[in-house]
């Protein structure tokens, strides 16, 4: 699923607020792996900097 990850990196003037858009490849408790099909890059995004996620389509989400 394509999603936009809104991240805030406190203490960094260069990376203060960033938005990463791409396909969720894997997710764990402390990070997400996202691939961007537009530029071919892959990102490992630590959950500690995550503010929220916006999906472009309906998701199938189950609370465990």
C-alpha cells in the first residue's frame, strides 16, 4: 500500500520535518521499511520520529 510518512527529527535543522511517500515493504515495532517506486530508493524509518501515516487507499488493519 502506498502511504505518506510524516516524520519529525527534533534537534536537526536540516531534517526537521520530512515526508516520505512510498510502499510499505515491512514494518516492525520500532521501524518501517518503505520503497519509493518513483525514484527507486528504499528508506528505513525509525518509529520514534513518526508523527502519523496517511494511506492513499483503504487498509486492512487488525489490532492484536
